[in-house]
C-alpha cells in the first residue's frame, strides 16, 4: 500500500465515509497490524491522540488501601530526578515528582500536570513545528502547600540546562527556549521544525521540581540541596523517610490533584538483593506487592508463578537484543585506533558472509529456550510502538541456506572445515557482556556457525567494563575491538528519532570523539543519513513514519546488524494488585492509579 | 606500658598511610566509572557525561586526587558519595546500627555456642558428646553461608511460611510487636552467621583446651583436691583462652564490616551490602572510607589483643 492510498483511506475516515473499524480491516488485509492502523489514525488527527487504552480505576475514595510494598533488587540512592543516573533513581523520584505528561503503553501521551495534550486542533501546536504551548492544570499544589505555576516549569528548564548543575536531563533542555505565557501556560520554542515535540517536560526526563525550594541551590551548590534527599513534589505520595541504598517510605498526599487517588495509605520501596529472590518474595510468598525488572530465567519464573499467589507482567518496549557485524577491521591499527573507519572488515565487507550470519541465528530457539516471555524473536531493529514496525523484513534460520550462500560466493572449506577465500578465513571474535542468557546465546550461534564452516571465538566481558565509557579500556562496547558483538540497546521514549541515530555517519564512535559517538557499528550509508535528516524535520506524521520505517529497513537490509529479540519489560505483582504499566515511561509513571482488588 | 602503646600507635600511622595509598591506586586503576549506566542511554549527550566526570574531579591526575582525599580525611571530611550525593560518614552511620545488631548478635551467639561446647568436649575427649559436637562443627564450617541461608529460606520462609526473608528497617509497629517482628526477621541471618562462626570457633576452643588440660599443673591442681569445675574454670580455661582471644579479637573488625553474602541474601542493609553496591557502582569515596575504616579496625584490634594477653597471662609484660 502506497502513501497516497493510505492517505485517501484516512481522509475517508475523517470525512466519515469509512468507519474506523473498516479502515483497520482494509489495512490489515495488506499486512499492517491493527495497533499500527489505529496509531495511524491517531497521528493524523482522525482519532483522539490521547490514550484510549488506560485501564479502569475502580476505587471510589482516596486512601483506605493500607500499605503498598514494592521490592527493587537494585536500590535508589538519590531522589532528584535531574541527577537520577539509573532507572532505580528515576523510579523512586517518580513517586513524588510528576511531569506534564507521560507515555501510555500504546505510545500515546497522557496529561498529568498539563491540562491537556497540545494538538493542532486546539492551536497549541504550531503548524511550522517550531513551538508547542502547554496549558498547566489549575489548582495543583506542592506537598508543602505552595501552588504549582508556570514559574516552576520555566525554572526546571533553567535548572536542567545550567552546565554548573551537571544534570543528566540536560540533553532534553539545552537546545530549547521556554517562555512563560501566563501563570498557567508555557511555550516551548525550538530552533528548527521539531516533529517530536514531547521530550522536554514529558515522562522520565520531564519530572518537575519546585522552584521555591531549589532556586537557592542552582549552580555550584546544587549537590548540597537538602531537598535532593527529601523531595517535595506534586505526586500522589508525600515523602516520609529515605535511607540511600535501602528503604524509601512515603505516605498518602491528601491534597493530590486527581480525585479518589491514591488508593494506598503508605508506600514503601525496599532495595537490594537479587532478581530471583525478588521474584520469589512477590510471586511465591507474596511478602511484597510488586517487584520490578525481573531478569530471571523463564523456567524459574514459571515455577514461581505456579504457586498461584502472583503473576508476571510483560510490557512491550523498544529495547532490542542484537548482534553487530563490524563494518571496519578490528585487527588493523590506524593512528592508534583499531576498528578505524579508514579500514573495512575483510570478511564482513562481503554481503554473502553477512547474509550467511543472519541465516545462522536461530531466533525462535533463543526465545523458546532462553528468554521465554522476556524476549520476542524479531527481524526488525525498530519494533515499537507498533506503528513504526516494518513489515518488509523477514528472517529465517537455515544452515543449509547459509552454506549455499557461502558456496556461491566462493568461500570454500579448508582442511579444518573452516571456510576461506584468498587469505581471509571465516574466523571471528564474538564478544558480549557476562550474563547467563547471553553466554547461552553465544554457544547456540557458535554451534550453528560451525556447521556452516564459520569458527566463532567467544569472548565475554564483565558488564561494568563492557558498558563503561572508560577510554583506556580496550574491551568496552563503544570501542568494538572485535568482529561481532551483542548487547541490548534501549529505547527511552516512544519516538524513534533519537533511537535511530545509532547508524548515522556523524555519530560514528572513534578515537577523535573519545569513542563517545552512538554509531558503534561504524555504519555509513548516504541514503540512511539523508532519510534520517528528512525525518528529523518532517512535520507530516504519515510521511515521517514511513521514513523511520525506511531507516530500519536500510540498516536491517544491509545485514550488518542481526536483530535477535525485542525485550519487553518484565515485572511481577501479587494477584490482587492492579497496576498500569508502560514500556515508554517509568514503571511508576501512573502509580496514582495502582490499587488492590478487594 | 605507656611507652609500648605509644610505639605501637606510631607504627600504625605509616601502615595506615600505606594501606590508603594501595587502596586508592587499585581503585583508580580498576576499570569502569560511576556513570556506566549513562553510556548506554541515548538521551544523555557525551558532554553531560564529561561534565559530570569533571564535577566529581575524576579527570584530575591520580596523585592530586589522593592528596586532596587525604587532606580532607585528616580534617574529618570523608567526602561525598558519587552516587547518592550525601556525606560518606552519614551513609556509614545509617548502616551501623543494623550491622552491629545483626552481626554483633551473631558473634555473641557463636561465642555462646563455641565456649561451652568446646570446653565440655575437650574435658571429655572422644566421648559421644565430643564426637557429635565434632561432626556437627565440621558440617557447620564446611557449609558456606550462602548455602545455609538458602536452605533456611526454603524451610522457614517458603515451606513453613513462618519467617520473612526480606529484612525491613521500617517496621510499622511499636512495643512488643516491634520487638517480635524484629526478632522474626533477624533470626535467620543471625543464626546463619552465628552457626557458621560458632562451628569454626568450637573446634578451635576444643583444641586449645585440650592442649592445656594435659599439662602437669592441671594434674597438680586436681591432686590438691580442687573440684573438677574449679580446675576447669580457673586453671584450664583461663590459660586456654589466650589463642582464642586473638582469634576473636581479629574477628571483631568483621562485625563492623558486615557479612557481604549473608546481607545480600537477606537484604540486610548493613555495611557489607553498602560496600558491595559501592564497588559495583564504582563509588570510590564510599569504598575508600569503608575499607579504610576496616583497615584501621584491624590494626586497633590487633593492639587490643596484645594488651589482653598481658592481662590474661601476667608472664607477658610490655614494659
């Protein structure tokens, strides 16, 4: 289906000559999934942009729910969202602090401290994409009784972008301008047309801190603010006590701005320990109500769940476990740098070898035997939200086809069974971090590769080293001093633009930028760069969706990456708990809506 | 005596300095940095990371960093934790009560088992009691704490559902109920550590007493017509205790250091778990402070053990 056809169908829905259900049916016939179809309607304005899939909230009064006990196997260490390096700290801060809006599970926005989501219809979203106007909710107060106003919002922008504060949120705020329009309206102005306007003040990096308590601690003394550890926010729970690395406690906020919320009288987040025993404390003994990020083998999880006291939640996210086939040569040193972009990989420069490697990854077995519910086999790098999922990519596991492709390309088996052409032998170093499922994946792929005449040397690096930015260490993943490597890359927001910058040529990770570039693969493709730039300024959502899908197809089609599994977020809760989780925001993004069924 | 003390204290200063230099260099050379999680996050531009590193002084050369750490430490400023932005001493003080309560009581339990069992077994060597005690002690110190911990959880928390296996510092109760809850959640970690330590010490006490009980002066004491109890308590145990005191004194720093494995299993927020999370997060100021305190305690308790010798055995004199 071409863009024009799609557009005319959407036009018919808008005019009312085609029902929404009819639209979904038609596009499903040509291979678009139902969620993608409804998303298309939403982004083109044919249906409301706000979330429609929010679960019902049943309690009819505030409080009375007793304690809510949450168990984290990593513990929070500080409670200022602008300093929150690491998701545990963001989660802890999210109990007390709120953004203007959050991302629901289907990748749509839900207003929290905003009165409504900006839209073209309401005139709050500029047609040229250069500004967005947020109307703030009236009558919201901070926990100490001070009213929440536009000044607070403007202050957060100044605070986050101030280099002296060294905030982790500065990336979202440094290139924008924020203007107070009136006491309850602010306007965010961009330097260039920005189709993805919902970054600043939204979700994880949008949590707002009160101006009146932080204004004297902006700058060099920002680390000394007592409120860094004693938060005063607008959230459903008020701060009670905090022991870094151990226990965080809160109590119901009687003046919370949404009615009948929250349900629980107190909240407690206990940290520390390991994932398996955290799963056990919820699923098997029900000592705790909720446990986060259960990176536990499927077999164990299923056994714990069998005791019938709790269940596992699986929420889709954009995170993906994938393999990179190095574009450059890791064994040649140029100007003190291996894997330099002035070299090409002797074997992977042949598309046949890359294609063969793709045939050798048995994704379904990985899902079935290793990851279970925590991994879904996929041929795409960009998997979620569903509206961005390409239908063009296919992947197949076939050792026979791998052999055929290599034979045809002239790679012949030597006496030791390893294929070679000229003086290049198909012998690769395959590295990843130390992590049980990853080592099992490596072994599985090595076995298959052996049967196709490719020898893989497996290497595993301790996670704290592999995922560090330590310039002196040769084993970090940004250096990529290996032929192949595997890890999970995370997608932190529902818009793929930032996520897809991992393959643009100006982000190449190399010595001249201290290996800080995001393009670790060192992938360079003119079409990719061009389409990426177009998407960056494209204000038509349908066109932009097509462009972002094209980016996925270019990089996946090159076979320089092998997407393995899309990794949903896995958490556990007791049977009576009702939560509202999203793969695009913190686990606690809607903690005000959590309750227990009687 | 005063001279001896002064000399020992003066010797301690260079040892502590040496220890701190080694610790600092090893930590500085260790791979990784406190912002590992930031590198994989696409939303955080590299200049933010560079800015953070600079704000914590991580880019300075190592000797400058050491000197500034040392001068601050001399002034009583233990520095700020990289990850939680609060003073390190405050962080350690928060953990101290739980550590002392759980680990301290477990050591008392260990002594309460080891002393009577060891002494009684030694006075009746190769009796049934001795054989049983020996076997159990052997089993006890052969099983690592992470194993007994999991077995305890399996039996008492999961099968019987009697005890919680997550240690909580914020119990919502007062009076007797508070004590009861505290007892319920502490008993497993205390027993895991206490039994392990007790088993090791039982064998040590037994062999120490056995060494002394065969000596001639014990026979003399018996032939004077003293009761068996007096002979054991006054003549045997007091002399046999000298090596035991050394062992126990050297074990005391471990009480402050916590028990890393057991704390992790039961989620006891002690100093051990603080140390391990700091190591994983590359939180140098906290690691430095905890390990340095630990080193100081080892030196202090060594000295204490030496002084106790003099009191237990008047033949040893330091003047």
